[in-house]
C-alpha cells in the first residue's frame, strides 16, 4: 500500500514539474548540445551545416580581434563585480537603519533593478551626453575636468561600470535579508567587550555575509562576462565595424553576435560560444574552490 502511494506521489510530482523539465531540456540542454555540434561545422544559418572538423578552432586561435574582446570583457567584469558588491553592501547597511521612511528608500533603490536594461542605457546616454548631458554640467560647475563618457576610449568601460551600479538595489535587498538574519546576541556580546562600529562590522557582519558575497560574485561574474546590451546600444548596434571608440566596448558576447548575425558565420560563433561556456565553467569551479578558504557558514 505504501509503495503504491509513493508511486502515485512520484507520478503527480513529475506531472507538476513536467513543464519545467520540458523547458529545461528544450531551451537549455538542446541548445548547448547543438552549439557543440555547430562549432565543428561551416554554417551560415541557411541550408545544411557542413562538417569542418577543427577549422573553427584554428581560426579562433589566429583571430586578432579575440584578444581585444577578452581584454574588454575581463576589464569590465573585474571592475564591475567588486564595486557592485561594495555598493550593494553599503546600500543594505543604509536600508537596515531604523528610519521612519526606510521602506520608501528601499523601493527607490530597488526600482532601477526592474527597469529594462535598454531604458537605463538610453537615460545614461542622455545623462552623459558631451554637449547637453547633466553629468558634465555638474562636473564643470564643480570645477572638475570635462569627460566624454561615451566617446573617449579611456572612459567608456568605466562609464558602463558606473551604469551597472544602478542595478545594485536587487543584490542590496539580498544582503539586507542576510543582515536581518544575523543573531543580535553577537552584537550584544561585542558591545559588552567594548567593540566599536568598525570592529563589529569586520568581525561579525562581514564574516556572516560571506555566503551571500560568494553568491553575488558568481552571479556578478556571470552577468559581467555576458555584458552585451549596454555596448550594443551605445555603439548604435555596432554599425560601421567598430564598437565604441577604438573598439573599447567590443565585448566577447557582442563578438559572438556579430559573427552569427552580421557575418553569417554561425559555426564560428558556436565555436566562440563553446569556448565561452568552457571558460565560464572553469571560472565558476575556481571561485567555489577559492570560497572554501574564506566563506563562513557557521554562526
């Protein structure tokens, strides 16, 4: 009787989760597997793919633009991720204060996180416009030097790093939930021992946040390595062969997009995607392994 009940429960459970299973297999596993297949073919997107062996890989090794895209992507990611985590923690600490209007501030901080990325980019373009942008007017009024945020190759990537912080409200709420879960008696014991604000932060708050910090590093690396929308819009759809001033916004995923849909080199784009997938897996495993040395799961 028990075995029959277990079978029925298992059947019902599989029935309820079957839409997710089908979606996962069709929209996740199949595209990944098909990309591995296309990476060994010559395919324009039309007709039948022609097997080419390791030709795409050999072309990838000799590609002069590959190093540019890797440098730009890593530069942006390694700058945006740590800054984003610091900003999110600061926002979480601010939202954790006992202020009457704190719920309103939380909504304001979180609002940019739910706005479409292209809308934020268009607002940022207007805000940093070298002719009539409000940011440069503020800089000039304060006696600071004029900066062409979207035209000068020295500032295009830092400009996108600043833009990325508009989405810090989402991670900040996760940090806020973690802050609320820290036992109060730890702070009370620290107060008895005479610990100050900074000592309590670095010896209690920060260690208790390390699991969330690791999570945000993983999510930040995933999003940073896949940066696309901002560069695509700022560069006007990558028209004219350059992406940003002197290819300063030529990111890896944008290069995949160009090869696939601009040059109709689906096989080569798939090869780039496979390499990107493999490197992402290695980075994630390395970060998890690194996290064992500093992440604390104990109270």
